[in-house]
C-alpha cells in the first residue's frame, strides 16, 4: 500500500451553468454541451420536441416557436446546480487481493447562471409567423479541483502528516450563443386546434476556455528537497462558430402531436494564444424525435416522449454514437399549480483510448429523475419551477499521478512513490433547480 495520504478539501463557487466536474472538461476536452433550458420541459424529463410551449424550448425544436401565443413574449431563466463528487481508489491487502474502493476525495460545487429570450408572433388568416431572439449558454468548461498531498510516514506514532504540496486543476470558460429562431405555422382550422410548423434556428457562438494545472510545494517540502515554488501547465483557447437547427412540429390528430429536430454537426474554430496547437474540433450532429399524447380525461393530462440520436463518431473514431431517452407527464389542475414528473437516460460518449495510451471504460450513463410545477403569478406572468436529481459513475486515471512527488528528501528509507496503474472510481451526484419567469402580452 502506498505511503501517500491524500486529503481533499474542495469547495468552489462558480457562476456558470451545467458544469459537469472534470469529465467533459478535462478527460474529453470538449466541454459539456447544454441540450435544454426551459424549466417546464426540464420538469418533464427534458422532453419537449413535440410539446414545448415556451420560448427557450426552441433549443429542443425550433418549430416550438411557431406554437407560441400571438403577440410579444419574454422569458428569463435562473439555474442553480449543486454537484457532489467522490473519488476513490482501489485498496489491496498484504496478499495483493482487492479489498474495496477507499474514498480519498470529496467535493461540493455550486453553479448559477441565467438565460433570456424575447419573441413576437403575428397571424395572417391561416398562416402565422413567429421570431425569437435569445442569449443562452451553449457549452461549459468550468471545473475546479483542489488537493492536499501529505506524507503519512510515521503517522502511526500520532504524528500529523506534513503537507507536501497543494494540487490545483482549474478549468474556466464557456461558449455562449446569440440565437435567432423563426417559424412559419399553418393553422388547419380557425380555433387553432390543429397546427403544423416549420422552424429554423441560427446561432452565433463565441467563448473561451482557460485550463490551469499546477502543483504548489509546501515550505516543508522545499526545506527537505530541492524544488521549484510552482510547477504549472496552462492552456488558453478562444472559440467561434456558426450553427443552425431545423425543426418540424405537427398536430397529427386531436390527441397526438409529433416533432422532429435536426442539428447538423459543425466545426468549432479554435484559436490558442499560448501555443501553436490551434486545431479546430467538431461538434456531433443530433437528431431528436418527440411525441406528445393527450388522453381523454377530466383533468388536462399530457404525456411526452423524446428520443435523441447523437453522432459522437463525428468527433473521433474512438467515440461511440449514443441514444438518449426523455419521458415526462404533466397534469394541469383547475385553479391549482400543475404537476410535472419526468425521467431521462443520457449517455456520455465512450472514450476507448487516450493519447497517452491509457483507456477509460465507458460509456458513462446518467439517469435523471425530474419534477416541477408551474402557475400564474399575476395576470400575464407565469412561473415554472423544476428540480432534477442525477448521478453517474465512471473510471479515470489519477489527475496527479504519485510519481510527481518522487523527489529525494521527501521520503525516508528506500520508499519511492510510483504511478498507480489502477484507475480511480468517480461517483458524482447532481441536484439542479431551475426557475423561469415568462411574460406574455
């Protein structure tokens, strides 16, 4: 068993939405792409391709803009996310038999952000035209890791292990989108009970990413060994791109509506100021199908189901394509807040091989349970609330391998720390709260 005791004290406050610790930001290097924002559709498991009725539902289907109310509309969204991460490493007995995973790191991170949109819709007999302008996060790179490294030699004699170094890994940045969505709707009857819409969304993307990895040696370590004050690796990147999405949505019958969204893959232009590695990278194409079913009952009830196909192989041959599932239900009670429940099952891509030859088992599955409500606040003001709980488990190599601390003077006797070949197990738990305020003229 190695003679390094890792004590982690992690707490960070960062103002960004949907940062998923270090997996997308550090292991994959592409950040976490945000797939939906609206609190109503989020409460229904993220299903909104055929049933979205708020402005920010244009993220899952641009044709949803064609089903907005006539006149002006405005939507403001606030998101708060709490992430709890636990890292563990395999432990072995004196016979080199596996015993259990021992947790050596725990963190709690909080994230907040906003998005907003404005829309306008006008009708001309059996046709209507709608347009929406929004500002929203598209991809997030934020993550924070802080680690205390101690030498526990002699700790059995009630000696407090001295700190050798403080390790930091900070990933900061996001890509924001300014989007324009238009939709043309055909009304097959004068009561607006049967509609079909085509939608187009154009998005201008821009942002940056700063990744800093450093080891700060303690005064104790510098007294007993010849060390520099800081060992640091830093990389900065700027991003720009243009993307678009197409959508269709139609009331097939009195009880059923269907929707389709296609977001073709695109290339993100990368400009790195600190090095010559300006390699652009691709985002995957996405196809999303959705169905809304309205059964005949006393209370207005709707069922929603979306299936999403993500072509991760557009990025690399090492990635597997995935299929994501979203399910939700909404009950609207007379003179009472509505009740929404949902579930989704999203899969991150499987990284088969990394550049250094190590492998990460996958794919990484993320099951999520959702719930929420919505009600009228005052006249034309509507408030939607949603909550999500999700978790995932994956394996990855140590962020700071033990061989970093193999310096003469830090260790007594013949012991020298060596890099572990067994991956760490990472368990992450998320609680997300969203609130969106909508105003309709």
